[in-house]
C-alpha cells in the first residue's frame, strides 16, 4: 500500500500545485519520479465517451455501448438492473483504459424545460438517490470510479455558467441535496463534480459551505471534488473552499497562482496538502485495477435492450397492445428509420451498433406486411405531402405505429427547451392519422415530458420509449409485440401544459438569479398540494396484466422514530400473463409545525409475478422517512403524531393506507427569541414553563380589557390577534406597571429557557 503522507512530504510545492490541475482535457498530472501515475476520466453517464486522442477535447470517441439515458433508467425503478448497467459500463471503462466515468447526474427535474433532463433521473430525491446508489455501486464494484454530479442546484442549462440559484435552506436540504447525500453515504463515489452555477450567491466551485462543511465534514465524504470543465473562477478560493482538482488542463497560470498564494501566506499549504492527499488516494486506488483488454459488446447490447424495455412506460392502451394477429401494419415516422436514442452534449456516445426500429419490427412481425411513410421532416418545417402519404398508408392498414421524436437538437446540454411541444407538423400528422385509423399506436421518443392534450384522445395507445439507447429499436418491438410486458413507471410528472408546472413563474430567472420560489413543492409535491390535474402522475405506468394489493401490514402501530417501521403488502398478478409491478410507499404527516407536502415517496420495490401468483413485498422506513428539515434547528427533526403510510401503484393511485403514531426521541433546544409570539411561547414546553406566572397575568389583563362587545365593535377576535403578537410587544402595552423594562423581562425569561437546553 502506498504511503500517501510520506509521498506528499517528498513532493515539491510545484508538483503539488500541478497535481491539483489537470494535465490535459481528460487526465490528471503524473509525477513520474515519485511513481505517481496519471489518471484518465471519460464522459458518461449512460456509456463511455472515451476520445481516441486523449489530448483532444472533442475528437471522435471509441465505440461503446450506448445504454438508455438516465430518464429511461430511472423509469425502470429497478436498482438491481441499474447496478448491472454500472458493472457493464465499468467493464468497458477497463477495456478503454478509463479510471473514472463522469456520472451519474442526480440533479432534480425542477422544470421539464431543462435541456439536460434526459441525463437526470427524477423530480423526486429519494428515487434519484436510490438509482444513483445502484449505478455507483455497480461501477465501483469493478474497480472503476464514478463522479457524482453536478453538485449542486444545477437544474437548468440557461445561463448555467453564471446563474445564481437562490434556494432556501429547507428546499436545499429536502429536495436538492438528498440524492447527493444518499449516494455519498451509501455508495461512496470516488469523486464528486461541482456545478457551474452559483448557489445562493457563491459559485459552486468556490462554495466552502457546500464542498467542505456539508459534503466533507457533515456527510463524511472521503473522495475528491473535481470541477465541472471550466467551472473554476478563482483557483485559490476554490482550493480553500474544498475544490480539489480543477479540470481541464493544462492551466499554467492556475498552477502559478496556487504556488504564489502558498509562498505569500495567502493559502495555507496544509489546505493544498489535503487536496493532494484526496487526489492521490483515488489515483492509486484506480491504478490497482489493471486496464486494457476487451469487453463483450453483444452481451452489453442485450443488456441495453433489456434496460430499454424495462424503462418504457405504457401511458395509454385501449387493448390494441400487444399486437397479435394484425397482418397489415403501417409504420409511420422518421424515428422508425432513424432511431432517436440519445441527447446532445458531453454524454453523446459512439455506439457499438445501432438497432433500426423498423427492421426490428420486421423481425418480430412474422408474415405481417409492413409499409413505411416518413411522416415528418427532419426539422420543424411543415410538409402536407408527408402527412397525406402517412394518412394513405394508415387508411389501408389494420393498425398504424406512429413513431414521433423531437428534433435531435432540441434536447441537449448547453441550452434549455423553449417549450414542451412537438412541431406543428407532427401534431397535425398525429391528428390526421388517428382520425383515419382508430387503431393507432403512438411511440414517443423524448428525454422529458411532451404535451399531448391536442391529440391523445384519438390514439389507441401511447408508449413513452424515451431516449432508449442503441438497442432501443429492438426494445420497442419487444413491447409492441408483447415479448416484453411493459413495467416502467414515470419518474417525473407529465403536465397538461407548461403553465401548470411548479417553476413556471420563477423560470428562467432574471438579472442573473433564478429564485426557487416553489421551495419544497416541486413535481408531484406541487401538483398534489395545489390539486392541479396532470396528464400522467408521478409513478404512473400501465401493464398488459393487472395487480391487486391486499393485507397491508406495519411492524408497529406506535413506534419510535429511531426504530423506524417495516411495511408489507401482498401483491397478486390478477391477469393472464407474467408481469412486474412497482410498489410505491408514500408517507403523509397529519400535522407539523412547518408545511409538508401531502405525500412523499419514501420506499419502493419492483416485484416479478407470474399469472395468479402472490408475493409479499416488504420495505423499511427509517428516521428520515418521517423527518423534515427545520432551518431554525438546522437539523432534521421528527414530531410526535400520526402518519399515513400510503401504498400504491402511483402517486395518484393509492391502494392501501395504514395509520401509525410516531414518538419522537429528539430533545430539541428552544428556539425562542425576542421576536417570538405569545403563541410560540405557549407552544414551547420550556417557554411555557417559565412564562406560566406571567402568562396568567397577561391573560387576565386581556380578558379585562376586551369584552364580547369589544370583539363585535372591532370585527375581530382580539385573543387570536394577541396570540400572534410578539411577547415583547404585548408587555409594552402594560406600561409602567411592570417591575422592569419589557426588554429586560423577556431577556430574563429567555435566559431561564436556554439554561435548561
């Protein structure tokens, strides 16, 4: 084992400064005379984008398996499957001599307009965290590292390099950090990549609270923090904040700035040494894994096909699917011949092979006759002739399969989508085809929601196929012909229209700042709280079979928060074919001091059932499943009271409910202060204890000052008004009759309260 501390002592200041900046676009700086090797990284997260020329930023990449994008992966709700994908990607990293894959991305889908949403998992932090843990563990089990990104609050591409994400503490803790936290604590990624944006006024790369206080100290992170490419503004400030490695390199001026800062005393060399230590720990860990060789492309292609099929979500089906006896099938849409399988930007993979959707249909269609019509142009122009040809083909067929995708440039890193719409031509095409052919199946290829209100009524079935990776063409055919029973469920809400979305009035921001004004109410949390109808709710997805939920059980009706709770339910496949169901467990708090969403996902499980088979699904709920973050206490807290355990097939389809009573074990300090209201004093146990004698006087004084007639005269309840008045203000109404000044009295009460904390 390498003695890292001794190695650091042997390094010169110049060598240490150089190590903390990349040697090139994709490599760290080696120190050959000390035996410190370089480390190679490559873009991810749904495949390896390892460039042929390691010194070139955008040269052609070596062929690798293009797995389904993150939006599709999360829709599988299958942690074990994602783990297997991670293992396969690691094997390809080893073959291509890559030490760290840059992924996964766990930023929340705050707005469906984010151009990079196809690279992110979910609008829900628990689901995103669980999927990320599965992926990271899979990759790192093979001796290859991951880079958890983009830390933090990088939820739009618009002005991503400079925008200030203004997020309140509670929203940050409950929505935007938990997926990172779960991944760090449970999977221990080798590296964490900081975001480009500012967080509450400070660039993520220079944010000491984010990178050091929260990530390294509070969460106990042991790896190193790497910048997103070009995200560092001040190298010395970034080092002091906890940014260990700046990429890309070489950047001689950055290295010189660090050297100068240490020599001048501006930067403590111990800070530099700590970053060097963290980097060296990972460099030598990566070096243990022998690189080179080859990978099984055929095996990984098959895995990619399975994953794509598992992630597809059947949104609508009037019984037309799966296809059975149809002998004349009209295939319509450019996406049937030109697979729309990945998004633009740094995650763009050069696939080892690429399934053609039309050809894959032919393989499973038997002796059925398939026709093809282009349907729509490559761009967003309008061409009536293409619609006419499609209608003609559909009119003579038994069923029409209409493949529709967004333009290839619409979903990409670097910019956001302008809307949630298909082109005017595509909408006209769908409406025309469904009008002439009632047996029309619409297959959607997109990395994020699209609006469907104009045409969905006319479709017999709708299949959300996502950006389904290189084997997705075959996976679509598998689902359409029933070779695969769809089991994917939405990891994000599909709205009726853009204006319904939670961040609509706060996106994209102005004057350099985007305010997360919706707070903790993003995704289904918002739609549930506001009772806003959705096109398809979070967690929704149909199957070719049906499932029944019975006999829900909890491990205790009354329990302590630290003991947690075990929840079980019997699930039966009541249909005639095998299928998989995703059981979702949400928690609803009956009463809390701070506002909470009507329900929050806290556990899930995917179960495989044969026709008529019943299995008991069991999940565990821990302390955090019932807690919320209280900014005044600066910690996660639980409160005594009742909780509903909601077991369902989606956020809008709750099948069973159990009510339990939680006993909080927390002994929280009092947070009373000079501005606390009389109500807050009476609701605080310590506060009411010391206030009791004075409260009796205040209460009697108020009763003597206000009669029922007074209430009628002023049209209000004076007691209700006074309860929400600061105690200090109330004491001022007593005038000179007090033994000391109101300020002295309140300060004395506060001293007594806090002496008992």
